[in-house]
C-alpha cells in the first residue's frame, strides 16, 4: 500500500453538490465570467467537493457523491492558489486541476451563496495556517520590548506591618504592633505619625489646628 494512502486526512470542507463546467479560453487582460460558460443549468458534471489536508498539503477533490470515485483533483498551493473567482458572480469559480503533470481549467458553481462563502472561509483559514507555519513568530515577537521582565514584587502587608491614611482635618490610623510597611517599628497611637501615608494629603492652607 502506498505510504501516502496511510496518511491521516483532515477534511476542511465538504459540499454535497457542485456543478462543473467546460469553460472557454480566457481573453487577454480580462477575468473569467460565468455568463460566458453557456447554459449553467446544463453542467458537464455534478458531484461532491471535499477539501482534504494531509501532511503533504491540501487538495480539492471532486468525487462522485455515491461511489466516491475521483473525477478531478486540484492541489491547493496557498502561495499560488488554484482557485479564482469569476467577475460576475460570488457562486462560481475557475479551478486549475492537474492529472499526471497535465493542467486544465474548469468552471465550478455552487447552488447556494452560503456554500460558496464557507468554501472561501475554509481556503482562507488554511492559507493563514500555512503562512504562519512558514514564518513562525520569534521569541522577540512574543514578548513586547516595553513590558518589563523580572520577578513580581509582593506589595501585600506582612504580619505586624502598618500603614497610615491622612485626611485634612482628620487623622486615622490602622496599626498593629510591629514593623511598618517600610520596616520601621511603631507603637504610637493617635496623631503622632509613625506610619507611612498611603497617599499624601493636599497642602493645607493655614496653620495646624
């Protein structure tokens, strides 16, 4: 058995039914238009579309909805996408398919716009992951230079430490015996100070009362 057949597959997207069309050659300096493909109600083929991802890459698989028989395969290169939107509709695309080294272009259409939207999102998500894998962020990018690096300081009060809050016209103090917040010892009570004010009071306009 081929080793590739044993690879784990990730299904990125499934459309239960898509239509495939034979398309005319692209005119010079003009994009594709679904309106140029003839009767869109008469496609060349109808079946299931899967976007499959393996370790070797992703691919669009056009398969028979009942038997799973492969109709066409389009390897998806995020740097050179094989999918191109048409100019006149959000539901139709041009796909570059490959078979034994040969390339061909086919038209593809979805019955509902929601299906084409989900198809685009699946390809965009894969492209983002692919580009991140090519250029992984460095350690310098993960830590902004303006953020200080170092051990966190503990500003919590230890047992026996005190602090004071001074308010103009009033004086209140939260204290216990032992060292102050800055390590100085205090046993004082009342308005005699001895602690470190948490916030400095505004300057007084007169003499102390």
